C-alpha cells in the first residue's frame, strides 16, 4: 500500500520530529520524497528536484550510486552485523588499510612513523567520530606523564556535531547556548574565516596555546572550511601555522574532515592543501556514500602507543554498531569509486563554474556580500542578520519552485552539489540558484 502525499503529511505532522525545524511550523510543510538518483530526487507527485547540498553533505557520489547499492546487497548476503569485541572481519580490516593509505602524510618518507595516521576507530556518524577524537586525546594525556593536559581549544563558528562533547567544542552560539550548563569548558579562539582575517586569528590562537601551555589536550578544527558557520573558507596558511604551533606546544591537532573530506574542497582531504598531517582525522558523511550512517576516527601511532600496557589503559569506548560490516563494505566501495572514476577531476571541472556563478551574482547584486568558493562549495551572504534571518528561507522557497533544493545556513546561500553531477544538471542548478536569488534580492 502506498499512501498519498496528504496522508503522509498528516502522519508526519502528528509524529515525526524534524531536525533543525521549528515545532508546528505549518507554513513550510516538508516535501514528500519518493525516490532519488544521482544529483536529483523526486517527490510523490513526480516533481523533480536537484539536490544542491548533497542531502546535508553526504551524497558526494550522488544518490544510489549503482556500485554502492550493489556493494550493500553483496555484503548483506553474507554478514550484516557482528560485534567488534574479540571479533574481526574482512570489511573492517580491508577498509582500515585502504583508509590509512588515503591519509595525509601516508607516503611522506620524512614523516616519522609515530606521526603516521595508522589506527582506525569506527563509529556511526560525524558527531561520534569527533566524540571519539576528544576521548582519545583526553585519555592519552591522562595516562601519560602530562596529566594536566585536559582542555580543548576550538574555534568560534566551529561545528563538530550534536553530542554533548561535540557541542562543547562547537562554537555556534545558536546551537550551544541552551545547553550551556552541560558543556565542558573550552578555550575559544577566533575564526580564521571571519573578516578579522586569518593572520590575526593565528596570532590569537598561538597566544592561547602559549598562555595555556601544558593544559591543552588538543586543538580541534574544521580544515579550510567552517561549514555550518556559513561556509567560512580560510587560507591553508592558517592550518600550516597552527600545525607548527601545536608542535611547539606539544599538543594534538584534530582535523574534523567530516564535511571537507572525500574531495569536497578539491583534494581528497582538505588538510592536503595545507600540506598538514593532523594527529587525528575524523571522517563520516560522504564516507558511506549516502547509504548508511558510518564514521571513522583515524589516530596516529603515537596516540595508539599511549594505550598500550594492559586492561586499565584500554580505550573503554565503542558503539553498538562499531565497525558494522555493511558500513565498512560501502565505504570500501566509496574509496574504490574515488580511485577508479576520477572523482577529483570532476571536482576540478565543477569548481571554476561554481566560482564564476557566485562572483557574477555579487557583481550583479550589490546587496550581496562575500562571494566565496572552494572546490565544489560556493556561497554568498544575503545580509548580516545571521542564522535566524529569513532571507535565506525566501530564496529556499523560490528555489523549490524552480526544482532546486537549496537549504540555506541563515542568510548564507550555498551549494555543495554531488561531485558526480553532470554538466546539464550543474547548469540547471547554477541557473536556478541565480534566478532564485534574483527573485528575492532587489538590484
Ligand atoms: C556534519 C558535521 C558533523 C556531525 O556529523 P553528523 O553525521 O551529523 O553527526 C561534525 N563535523 C562537521 C565538520 C560536520 O560538518
């Protein structure tokens, strides 16, 4: 039995609690989606939409990539789940090796072996991958000779996920202030993506690292782009200088590549553009190709070494679905697709067109500001009212009418399309974007 749109909406309204959505907001009922493929999805009435944000940044290989659907079916016919405690399996072991081979610094002969990102801890989503990173760093220092290193440095405008630990390092006030009393205290440094500029931001964070020397467990950053803050893009030189500052302070650098990883910024990992090897790298979202919640936290050998020496030094942590074979099999196929289908070349072709579109919008409409782009990300600001402003939502409505799903971040309108989007669909996306903004913003 297939229910029609009205019945589904009635059930939805009665029982489904939507993320990041005001309760009982009937002004904007959800689209009822029936099917998705490639860069598009279709609603129950057969209307087609281009998925301009890759469904919250996960569908980098599009929807239902045939190789991924096949990998899922293949794995499901053999082993769908088994605990990773005292057990292991082919998908988890092969994926770990293949993931390690993609890591920044993997082929760098000059990088010492304890700095190689070589230990993979699996979890379920971006938030847990960050939660794992936080606990790994905290426990490493707690059982070292430097137990005073308990605090984390994180950036204004940072987004690292939804769990309480990830929210603590997060720096977007609208997402964190209500939970204030629950959050652990973080040393907050300015965003390198603000108008302040990355040079002032690096001076400030180096200052903090000096001042809090010997108490810092790790610095946590989104490399090159603070996504949820409104696609704040910053100079790789900041990341390089931060790596050096972490080395001087002998503290860990955690790169949250949950959004930036898997080609989104033009390189497989964003850290590569800064020639930086972090101590911990978090990945999720596109890692499992929009099929399955799945994540990995990759730590270097030095951190792993800190956990050797018996039961009382073990990492007492692990989610129920840790290392799930379906997730591992899909992620393996995702990595294979990147290797075999020239996905990064595709990003190189998308990037200039995304850039040109945002630049010409800014030229045409002086009310718009800060056109910016990196890889397959482009963004522009409609005003300066911040996250709760309505202009972005008016563009969203105008875009839906044109068959484009273009969810804003406050007054920032952005695109982060599937990297496999074909040329005609990309044209339609960029054209729809331009028209939708023109419909809302006066000349
Ligand atoms: C989305 C995101 C997360 C959280 O990932 P979830 O899968 O939503 O838990 C963490 N860090 C960054 C940079 C993200 O963009």
